[in-house]
C-alpha cells in the first residue's frame, strides 16, 4: 500500500495531472454551485473528452469533478436557499437561516471545514478498505463474477425508492440495450435489423449523455434559475476555535455515518446528508434550535455528504459495484477505457487506483485553499440565466458525442435517449437503474455462460460455490426485504 501511495504521488505530481486536478476542481466548484448544473452532468459532458485522454488523467478529471461538486452545492444553498446539488438539500435547513441572521460567512466557513473533514475521512477509508475488499475478491471466478453482477443489479432496490417495479423495468431496459449488436462469445448479430450502425451495438456515451444531461436540460428549462438577489459583501472564516469545539463531535459522528452509508451500493450522498442531519437532531440537547441556523445543522449534512461521496468509490473500485448514480457513470467510463473495476483493477492497474486515491486526498486540500476566492468570483456568475446555460450544455453534448466515434447516428441516439430520459424522469423511473443494466448486463451474461461452460451446463455451480452462493443470497435478500416490508405495511393498514 505504501509503495502504491508513493506511486500515486509520483503520478499526480507531474505537470499535466496537476493542471487537470486544478482545472477539474474549479469546474466542479462551478458545476456544484450553479443551480441547474450538477457534478453528475459535468461528468457526463466531459466523458467523451476523457475518452481521448490516458487513463490516469481521465480519471483524475472525472473523480475530482465528482468530489468538488459535492462540496460546492452548499454555496448556493447557504446564500440563496437554492441547493446547487441534491447532496446539499439538507444544508439549506440551517445554512440559509444563519445567512439570514447576517452570518453568511460563518455559515460557509462551517460548511467548508465540515466538507473537508468529512471528505478527508472518507478518502482515508477508501484507501484502507478498497485493497482489503479487492484482495478478498481475487478468489473470484466466473460464477462469483456473475453473482457479483447480479448483486450489483439489485442496487435497483435503493435507486427505485418505494416503487420496485419501476426499478426492474429500468434495469430491464438497460439489459435489453446491452444485447443489441454482436454476441460477445459467438459473434452472432442480435437485434440489428440489418442496420450497419447497430452491428457494433449502442455505444454507452450517447445513452449516458442523453439520459442524464439532455433530459436534465429539458427538465430544467421549465424552471427559472436566475438568482435575483444581490450578493452581499462578507468574509468567510473557515476555522473558529469556539465553533469548532461546538461541532467537532457532530463532524466526527457524521463523517463515520456518511462513509458507511456511502459504501452501501445505490444509497448515495443525499441520503447520507439527510440521515446525518436527523441523527444530529436526535443527539442534540437543543433539538428545537435545528432549522433556525445553528452550526451543527450545517456541519452534520456537509461532513456526511462529502464522506459518502468518497465511500461510494469503495465498492466501485474494489468490487465493480457503483455506490451512487455518479459512480455508475464512472463505472461506464472504466468500461470505455477498456478497464474492469473490481478486484483485478487494483492488481493490474495499481498506478491508476492509487493515483485516484491521492488525487481525491488533494482535492480536499484544494477545497480548503480555493473555496474562499471562488466564492468571491461566484457572485459574478450567479446572474447568468439558464436559457443561456442550457443550450450551451446541449451543444457540448452534441460535440462530445460525435467526437467519440465520428458518428452522426450516435447524436440521434443521444437525442432519442434525452427524450426517453425526460419522460422516464417525469414518471419517476430511476435513470441510474437503466445505466446499471446497460453496464453490468454484458458482464452478467458473459460470466453466466462461462460458468456454465466450466460446469458442463450444470446450474448448481452458482449455488455450490460458497462465495457465489452468499452473493446470490444477498441479492435475494436485497429484493425480498422491501417486498416483505411493503406487504407488512399493507397488511397493517388493512387491519
């Protein structure tokens, strides 16, 4: 591990990776702080650009944007009661009231300190837990990989909320899209309808960009994102010993809780922030003060959501299971670069994995250094209306999609999935479930067939091997528990 970390330092401290780290941090700041743009959308837009880079700078770019955007959502949440990202929803509850009391600088300072503390704790857990899980997973063969892919597909339970049927439909759509093109083992054409464009399959990038970025632009275009309030002059004080003593327990508890929630596949940083806020309220002796602008009400969600964002990378890098919607997109980026996240990644590409670790550690340092000057510049940007930003995003999406394969067909696919994503989102379908089906489907299919080849067609190989049986059992439990809970609620309501 020490050798890997030293290798990561050496890879990061080169001119191009350092420049990408700095630029990605600032881009993440803007993406997270501007309502209507999120870290997820920025990752989607820059995915085609990353495809043209080497693996190390590409993943420095994507993971840094992810980490810094989770932090910067608090800025507009505190100043304008408009969360820049979903992860900052809980920060509004006490951040904005504190700003209304004439203490916006103090509220932002608490948020910055809590974010950096939570993010750093999450990265340390990422560094130590990922190799441990990966070393265990090196015992995997085809049956275990199939079971792991099935377990990853059951993340749909978390992503679909209370409506499990919609989650299954979303995964089914993704699985179907993954079958279009050439059979991975025999080379037979499937669902191509004699179309040359479909022989190579539906490319991941236009589907990702359409479902997430274009559909989001369509949805956001109906809202008014022009911030009409004027930014008042204030000073942001990051460290205040008196306030730190007041919130240090909250930061520690929320960082641990956020990391644990982030590691759970599909739960995400938004849930971590809300749970940590409610736990901070439960532990507090002054419960009635929450919501009025107290430091603990900012520290709890901000330390938790940044810790959870780092925790979500643990199952992605060690097992190949995304911990959130954004890490599902990063999983797609690994596939585009010809890499398979999971136990073999840290064995075959330790330089890449440890460089990601070190870059995420330094992102938190850059947040501490650059957040104050960024907030001053941010006041100039907030007056830009979304009818200017929206078309610019669509243009970048079209250029990025075309650049990957120089294919006009991919642009039409992107626009089609933009409309599909818009209407699926209106019907509350989890879009990330579609991506999970699209990315994990080929893995599940290939490993299932290879497992059958190993056993000469005997299906029992998937349940007689201990690790495979446990993983499939967990997948069954993940599906059965919400069904049982729903049944009990209906029975109780009927009674």
